[in-house]
C-alpha cells in the first residue's frame, strides 16, 4: 500500500493568514487509519498557535475512514469518526491503565506531529479516533471534540450530585455547551455574562437563571445565591475575589479558560475556612471522549455553529470573526470537493 498526498493549510508568519500545501505521507502502519475530512471546528487554542509558521492546526475534526492498517479491528471503512487533543500515549503506565491517559508522561498532543485537522485528510492511530453517534452530524460533532470535551470533563470530574447549584462564567464557544451539559446532568444552572444581551439565549441553552457581571457590587455579591461549582470558560482576567465570594462552603472554582495575568487569592483565611477549591481542568482522554459523545447524543446536546469553507480565505475569515467575538458560537470549516 502506498502513502497519500494530502492537501492541507498551514500557518504563515502572519497570524490569521494561511497557505495551501500538499504533502506526501508514508504508507499506513498496521495500527493506523486514513480519514477523509468532512468537518473541522476552529478552537481558540488553534489561534494561540497561529503565530508559529508552517503548522497544520485543527483539533476538532470529524471525517470518514477510507483506509485501515492491517491490524485495525475496532473500526471499519465508512465509519464516521473524530479525534481530539490527545493523539497518542504509551497505553502502559499508571495514568494510562487508570483511564487517565491524558496525563501520560509520554503523551503526544496537538499540535505535535503536524498531522492535524486543517486538511482534506489525516492519518491517526486507530485507538485515538472515536466513532460519532448517528444522532450527530459531522458539523455538530466537530466542536464537541475539544470544546464539548473540555466542559464535559470539568463537570464529570467535579462529581457533584444532581442537587448542586453551578454557574457558568462566559457564554461563548465553551459556555453555551457547558450550559447544555450541566442542565442535562440535572444541576441548577446559572449563566454569568457581562451584560444581559445573551440572557434569552442562555435560557434556551439550559440556564435556569442569569446574572450580569456588570451588576456585581459588594452588596450584590453578599445577597446573591452561592454555588457549589463555578466553571470559568473565559480567557480574560476576572475580579477573582468577587467570584470566590460567590462560592458556597466546600465550593469549587474550575478554570478552563486562559487568563492573561496571575490568579490571586486575597482573602486566604476565608478561602481556607470555607474549604473552597481552585482547580485547573483540561480536556480528558479516550474513555471520557466516548462518554461525552454518548451523553451528547442521548440528550441532544449540539453546538450553535457558523459554517466556513476550508480554504485559505475561509480560515482567515473564521479566525478574524472568532477574534472579534462575532461568531455564535463555534466556527466549523468544510473541505471543498
């Protein structure tokens, strides 16, 4: 079996500008599959790497398996599959054997390998691609491979009872999915956004209540309901102490956004005496990906998307729109035939 020629789109020395390229691959190894791309989401993390030239980005892809290595048994030609941030791990350490393979010390993660989703095809290890449930279209499943997995992982790790009260900070690409997952898990869900412009959308996505952070004053926070979990999805610096004061006793603040500055706990005595928790959470590994996709299909959880062509112009437009916060709520790119 010969290799493949794959059309792809790489970064340049100008952020937000891409160039088309074609590269040749080696023949499939026995544990690999060749996937024809059907849809790929644009993630904020892609933009973070866009300043590095000659990278093929994209880690929210969904496609069809066209070819199989000789030892592949878990998939077949024609399967619709996706892959995520974790591309490979050793499969034989404590982390891997305990289902925590995302923490493997030999892990290979996006964008390592430069064999990613902004392309018409991709080669993947068969154990790191995931069957897409029939209830989800490729363009609906694509943003779930990172954005959906990120928020699902945090909620799943929190291990809260369905009586819990949680708040989602930031209603964007991550937040609008977090509202849906949290509501489906049975929690009482509050959406927190800067103004009330997204209130009605938040209620449709699953929020029971809404809070506008522009109204936050010491008196407002003192009287406001307190939360068992606050999920921060925004990549900006917050008034951290304000949000810590919204936590109930034994409450947890989960950070999945990427703030620019340091996080400071000023009232450390109060934080300790209330046994509050500050935790970072990233997306998870193989077991959780399958759980997330099954859960999303069962509960009809789908992203709100805007479609773009997978071309140099389409990528640039999607990045520009994403950076200007004009997308509601995830950009998905489609290869042109």
